């Protein structure tokens, strides 16, 4: 069975464009989230949001929204493909594994707003080239010369983590020589107001596992990762193990007793042939919502007798939903390549949860790193990446 | 590598106006009156439930689910409520906009405790999810998998036809097609075998692969996917050396993911040992091939 390595990456988040800029921004400490504007039915509502740094603002007309999305995707996907050094012929055989929760719904929202202004009887999702979720991936393939199969994963906050899992499996099975995984999420009013309706939004910075946690801040991000059978250099990261489980406890939260979280973590360890003590550090999902943190902390405590160093990246990036699986992985790996575990300062321990986040950047050796993701619809995913020989 | 097919479950509904109320079918199939779900999830429960009824699907079965267009009904409702009426998305409607909501209801109703995934592909929905599931079963990552696709209509039907670019009198349908696949087991009666699911970036690579499959025109039929142009289908069938045509599309109204019906209907009607090569295409002239045997 062939190996499968991370050979090219592109990243654009609220911290900046490219991994170097993302890491540099981390050193400046927390800033307050910016405000994004949701336009609907003649109203405008401002919501805290970690929007893409150095990108055109959202909220323009449909052509502007599409152009913004294309620009973000062209940068990240183009960077990843270029870094991987794929020839046009190799690109043509590459598979596209897209993970997103909202696809290009921001463009559809703008179109519908425009149509309603012209015709009050306009209908949603009308007059598009094809009202299909899969249209988004076809557009990406066409713009980047990718003619391999495309798969659009829509499993809420685990979408791009699941996309990576399956891309890795397809390369290891020998069906593909290369795969490109894309995780993208941009601002849209439905998501912002939907989370507000669920009363999950924090008015300020996220504090996962903190006794005063009060919810999440949404974020925009786009990341791309090329997988190939040959490592680009010694110490290249690879997916060592993974697991996904459907948690039927609730549509919107993992079982708070931690049983389903601990099970998916154990399955990931099993697939990587590792014991809990072999995990060098762990990136938690860490949404700072009451229920997620409770379930996640309970699950981790059930598996780890001695908790490895734990970090959470959503306080920096915002919760980027279907994209978080990939952008958090790339940011984590970029810091780990520099020998650092990213810190989350200012988190006060909640003794009921018993999870203390790493407070500042700390030295990190090579090893095995666990990254966990939990989504609506009872979708739980645990990834283990490694950079050891 | 391949996977055995242990059961299939289907729900194909030519669309009437108003469309058939699916609640009784959900209750009849699952034994439960599942409340506060739309047609998309109802169709998933009916198709998957019929598949699970046909054989004892064990709890460690994964759910691999796909759609060509996704849950239009929920998305349209949320968009109209917000942008036309100025109302915030209702929590349940908002949560149900995630397509894997259907996986949750299928797993919960059938008491499954394994993996679940939702994948969308505009033209090759069933083929894509079957390929992913096959890789999972082959590697042992999934003990077995319930693999299905659903596409549903939204009301009013005239608006649905506009959205999917169909003329006003075009016949519509809804479909939910499911297979339960897994590794070979002596203790399970089987319907057939998925021998291969592959995707190709051009016709030449598809034909090169077909040439390696040693297909016998005497026992292998050809079926054309709904997005494969009729002339292309005839050309490919001829070049593959196949003469029998398996027609699963006659009288079928429009919906996006029909390929699962080809497999299920072939396995239900073909003689033992017979094979089916199903070929479909996408707008970029890329191709998919599914090879199954009865």
C-alpha cells in the first residue's frame, strides 16, 4: 500500500494569507473580532466575526461575492498546487475533496436579494447555472485544471476533516496518485443568523474550556492541502490514523457523558496503532459552547490518564465550521514544524471540565498529534498526524 | 478488490401534484412516526429502511449518503423566511440545512453506531459515494456500509422545474436508492457483488480500463447513466464490445441521482452470473464506471 504525505499547502484565515503570516500574527496576541454585516429583507445586522484578513469585504452584490470567493480559492488552491509541484498532466488526474458547510451560499444569498429587489415574487435558488451543491466543486476543477473525481463533503464542522480522511484513503488505495483537499467557509447571513438563533454566539473572544466560556465567534477561512505518495522532504507530515463516528445522541451536540467522543478518539488511536501515551499533543475542537466543551472534556478524560498538552485554535481563527478541519490542521502543523505548540492565553481552568489549555507557545518535539472535530448531525472525527520518521 | 451486496432498498416516486404524503411510508418502513423532518430526510429513511428490512443490518454498519442537489426544501425555506419575510432561521430548520442531518436520522432510526458521511456530486452522486464506501470496506475501516442517494422535489412544482431548468411539462420524480455492501461472509445471503467503481478523466482512459475487465458480451449488459449523451453511450458500448442494453430509465421522471436504481434493478432481475457495466458522465466530459455481478 502506498504512503500518503502532505506535499503542498495554501492557507488564508483571519490571521492572514500564507502560513508564515498566520504564525507571525499569532505572536501579536489576541485582537477583538471584527464585525460582519448580514443584509436581509431591507435590514442590516452586525455580528462579531473573524473575517478573512486582506480579502475584499463581503456584503457586495452577487458578482462581487463570487469574485471574492474565486479570489480566495484561487490563492489557496493555486499555492498548494504550486508548492506540490504538480505538472499539468498530474493535476488532470488529481482528485478534489472539498469540505464545506455553506458552499457558495453567500453568492446565492446575494442573487436572491437582488432578484427580490427587482421582483418581490422571486424564488430562492432561481436562475443559476445549476442549483446543485456539486456545482461549486466543478467550478474549482475547471479553474485549476483538475480532471480527477470530485467529492463535496457536507458534514457540518467535520466536513474538511472527513474530506482529508477519504482523500488519504483514496491515495493509499492506489486509485489516485494525488488528491487536493479544500476546506472553505465564507460569511453568509443564514449561517450567522442561524447560530445567533441557536444562542451559541459570544459577543467577545472565545474561551474554550474556561469556567466563563460563553459561546463561539464564527470565522472565515480557506485552506488547501495536496496529498501525494512521495514526501516532499524528510519529516513531512502524514495522516497516521483517523476515525469517524455518527453520534445519535443529539442533532446539535455530542453526548455530554463523553462516551461517543472517547469512542472516536479510541478508534483513531487504534487505526494509528498507538496508545494514548503516544500522543505528543492534542488540538481540541474547543467551541467554547457549554455542551461541546463538556462532552469533549469528558471524552478526553476517559481516554487519557495523563492529559497530553492541549491547544485550541478557534479563539484565534473563529469557528470556521466545515473548513476548520483543514485550516486548524495546517496552522497546527506549521507551528509544529517550527517546534512550537500554539498557546491560548487567558483561559481560566474550569475544574468541572479538567482541561487546561496550553497558555503560551511552548516547545514541541516531533511526534504524533491528535486533532478532534465534532459537528452537527452527530458527526465526530478524530485525526492523528505525525511528522516522526 | 470488491464488496458483496447483501440487500437493496428503493423508493421511486413519480411526482404528483400535490406530491404523495410520505409520513405513512416512513412509519410503515421504520415503525416510527419521525416528526419534524422534510421530504429529503423522509425519502432517506424510506429507502434505507427498506434496505435494512430486507436483511438484518448490524449496528456496526456505516452510513454513506449522497445527493445530486441536496436538501433543496430546507434551504429554500430558510432563504425565503430570511430574505423575503425578514424572519431569522428557525433553529431546527437551520440545523437541518446540514445535509448529514439525514445520516443522523438514518443511523438513529436503524440503531447504527458506525461512520457516517454525506457527499455531494452534481452528476455522479451515487457513483461517488459508492466508490468512497467501497474503499472503506476494502480497507476494513468500515465493517459494512449502507450506501444511498436521495433527490427530492420542492413545492410548488413549477418553481422546482425552473430551478432545475426543466420545461413546464417535464415529468418529475423522486428517488431514494440504497445498497448494503460489505466484505464476503459465508453466513449472509447476497444479491450480488460490486466488482469495481472507478472514475476517469477522459473517454480514452475509461476505454483502456474496460479493455482490462475481460467483459463477455454474452453475460454482460451495458447501462447508460442519465448524464451520458445517447450517442456517446452507443459509441462506448460498441467499443466495449457489449450488445445487451439494460434500460432502467424508461418512464422515469427527472431527478438527479438515478444510478443507484440501475444497480438495484439489475440485481433484482438479472440471472445469476450476469454482469452490468454502468457508465455515466459529468459536464467536464469525465466518466464513471460501475461494474457489478448478480
